[in-house]
C-alpha cells in the first residue's frame, strides 16, 4: 500500500514539474515571432549596450557588453548595495531586518506567480543549519532556470512589488525586479555581467542576486547546468526540487543539497559551530552573536596566535637562512678543495712531464756521446796487415784485439829482434816470414775470439 501511495505522489510531482517547465517553454516559442528586446526597456542605457554588442564594429576587438549592475564600492560592505538606491551602510540590526523581509517578499512573489526558484550558495547553507539566513552573511543568493529567466525578462522585468508582512505591526516595503539585458547571453563573456537579475530594496539598495542555470552545451554535455560564474550541476543534483520552509515562507532547495554544499564549502561548513563572531547554540538552534567581551578575548587570542605564528615563521626563516649560509660555505669549501686538488694535480703532472723530458734529454745525450765515441774510435784505430799478393802492409780500420796488437808490435821490430833465439824457438817462422795462407788462418782465429761491431769488421780484399 505504501509503495502504491509513493508511486502516485511521485507521478503527481513529475506532472507538476513538467507543467512548470512547459509554461515558460511555450511562452518562449511565442516570442519567436514578436520578441521584445530587453535593451529597449532601459532607454539610453540599453541603446548604449546595443551599440557595444559583439560584431557591431568591424575591425575592432569586441569587449562584450558593459557592466549593467553597479555597486558603490569603497569597502567590502559597499559591494552589497546597488548604486542607484544606496544611501549608506546599514547597521547589524537594520541589515538583518532588511534581508528578512526582502527574502520573504521575493519568495512570496515567485509563489504567487507560479515561478520556480530555489536557494543557493550561502543562503542554502543557512537553510541547512536552521531554515534561516546566516546572520553574518550579506549576500542572499537564489537561482532560476534559463527558461524562467527568459519568462521573467518578457513579463516581469521592471516590476515594483509592494509587500506587506503578516506580523504586527505590519511592515510595508517596495522592491524592484531588474533583469540584466546581458542575461540573453548565456556564456560568461567578459565577466562583467555574471549576475542575471536582482531583487532590490529601493529604500537602501540591498539586493538579492539571481543567477540562471542553463544547458549551454546540450549536444556535448547533456544534463550539465552552468551559470556564468562557473558553478556546474547535473540534472540529478537539482531535480526533483524539494519543497521546504525558509524564514517562515515556502521555498525550494535542490534535491542533492548536501552534495552541492560539500562540493562548494567542504564538509567542515556543515559541522563548524564557531564562525564570524557567532556561536551555534544547539539548544535554541540559532546562531548567536558573541558579546563584546567574548569578541575582545577572541581578538586577543587571535593576536597572540598571530604573534606566535610570526615568531615561528621568523625562526624558520632564520633557520633556513643559516642552513643556506652553511650550505654556501660548505659549497665554497668544497670548491676550494677541488681547486687545490686540481692545482696539485697540475703541479704533479708538470713535474712528471719535466722528469720525462729530462730523462728523454739524458737518453739523447747518451746516444750522442756514444755516437761521438764511436766516431772517435773509428778515426784513430787502424790495423796493419801484409797484402797477400804484394807483401805490402795495409791499414785495416776498426778496433784490434790484444793478440793483433802484439802481432803488429812484433811485425814492427827490427829483423834481428825477430830472429833472436830468446824470442823465437828454433825452427819457428816469424810473422813476416810466414806464408800468406798461414797469416790468414791466424787472423781468422783472432777474429773468432774477439768479434767486432759492424763498423769495425775488416774488409776482405
């Protein structure tokens, strides 16, 4: 039975969603033949925007449409007011009161006209905690579909909505719905018109930002919805919408609100109970503003923490500087050591080369000395022999052995000395008297006993 009831309810919800989307789609189709230009609704300002549309001037780089919504600036808080209605910064209580009734009027207007809108960003986070706005948040953010935005531009742009609260005493306010003429362009462009529309309190200029989600690339990325500020969602993240209560008024939130919040703010945003001068009270389920004493103590703690952090940072920087200096000194010492080693190697190499050169020079000198000695010996040493054919003595170059010298001395002695009985036994023939073949035999024996160098060999006649 429960399953049947659930199925029926789900089918009814789907039918409602289809009808809600079909109405704007039908109206958009209707605009094709007679579509009003949203720039015309802005008079001279809109015509200026038209003149700067892409492709208007050839040969010049297009800068896109000019910024439509302007804020007074001057401070962070000044950026939360519309310049056309700004008269000064509201205090804490006035701002909260302005935001409360402004949001209630916005949701009431959309509910009365059967227009779809839902809570987004910090406003959605406030709903998650207790169904109310975060007291420190100056931004109120809502989203609509691209088709709803087109429907608003055609039928409700420039609407002044008069609001009367249900409480006593009743609060009466007037709000302006202003659609940005650049909202027809669904790409980010130059980034000056990421806000598509605003719901503005004309008393002081505080506003609600309205951004549209569109499937800008349905062929390549079907089911991916994006706004001009790079927020991306899938169809299953958004639909079917959940109906809820926010600040006492019926509101809608995306189906996968928890996943959307954790992706945008991380999980800590759903558990942190102390933030921006407020403390979460789980008993009353409210964010309570801290007292001046608590805030002063927090400031002291914060300053002390910052001081310690700076000291720690200073110590780390000093340690880092010391380490860097030590590394530089170590590197310098290492370079000097390498340089000394290289110089030492160069000296040793030079010394070794000098020794090699000296050794080479000594060897060359020794060779030269030996050659000179040989030349000297070659010029001074001769041998005298008798020629076999004529009997005349001849000089033989080259060194002589001891026996040859002795034979030469004996050959030069007088004839009487050669035949002395004391120097020669009886019957022995003197060298001069010996036949030539005997002399040759003796000379051969001497040459075999004391071989001479190639340069000292006797020439055979």
